[in-house]
């Protein structure tokens, strides 16, 4: 093994490590943002019941939605590909979907500003890939939608 191969290996390891730490830092920053914003909307429930119990007390109802596209970094995509070979849980995709769901619900709640609650909330997901024949997941769109209800005072 000559010196150029060693240098190339060191550069490769450095870039993989850099990608890992940068991706982890970005994910942690996003989770902190989500947690801060979730505290702000604790008083606005988003439930899956189809309608409010007493519809005579409703002053306004409108459709609200929130959508987000989230991607994992290349390092996590590489680890997921290795996990697909061996089988089992793919943790990098679990965090991807968790971040996507929570962000979409937050954006939906933000669009429902002034409402008292959101009923009939639903979540939809779709994978997005750069090539049609590629089976690798890595980017997902999550959409949350429901009916924002404002009660009569």
C-alpha cells in the first residue's frame, strides 16, 4: 500500500466523519426547534375525531394543512443500506419520519392561528427519490391536515 492510497483513505474517513457530525448537529438543531415550537402550541389540541361534540358552539371551521420535506444525510443513508442487507429496524429512517411528522403537525397548527382546536387531523407521507427506478428512501414528504375549529365565546 503506497502513501497515496493511505492519504486517500484518510481523506475518505475524514469526509465520512465530517458528514456524520454535520448531519447529527443539523438533526439535533431541528429537534430543538421542534421542541420549542411544540411548547407554544400545547394549548391547541389536534385530534383525529371526525367532528366536535357540540357543533352549535362552533363559530368558524376551516381546512388547515402543514407540509414538510425532510431528508437524511448520506452517512445515515449508507447505514440504512447496510441495515437493509442484515434486516431489522432502520433507526435513521425512524428519526426521519418522526421529525417529518412533528414538523408537519407544527406547521399545520401555525396555519390554524386563532383556532381553538383541530379535528379530523390526518397525516400523509410520500417518498421522494431523484430516480424513478431507485429503491433507496432518503427524502420524505409529510403532510398534516385537518379542520381548525374556533368556538363561540
